[in-house]
């Protein structure tokens, strides 16, 4: 039987700061309108953890991070309308 030794929501992880940027520019070609864009998620590449294992005190996995904020992600796209 696994029993949590600490009450829920009593041990907090580090504060998570995630900064996202987005840039786009519209271009018009006769009846065609193209808006290329770029998005950068988690721009400062924070890798803080969000959850830890708390069920087995004394085990090697106790306190090990289970959820880590994903690293820098870049998305490139375009909106096209006519």
C-alpha cells in the first residue's frame, strides 16, 4: 500500500516562468494576402520541474521530478487568404 507522507499541495515546485513570442507581417499581392509568422514558445528555455514522486519515502525515486517543462519550441507558418 502506498501512502503519501506529505499532505497534498504542501510541497511546492519552483515558480515556472514561460515567455512566448510571436511575430507576423502581412503582404498583399493583387488579390492574394500572405501573412508569414513565427512563434517561439518558452523563449528563455526554462527547464523547471512541475511534479515530483512523493509516494515511497526512502526509495531511490522519492522526490524525483516526473513532469519537466518542455524546452524551447519554434513554430513557423503562414496565413493565406484570397
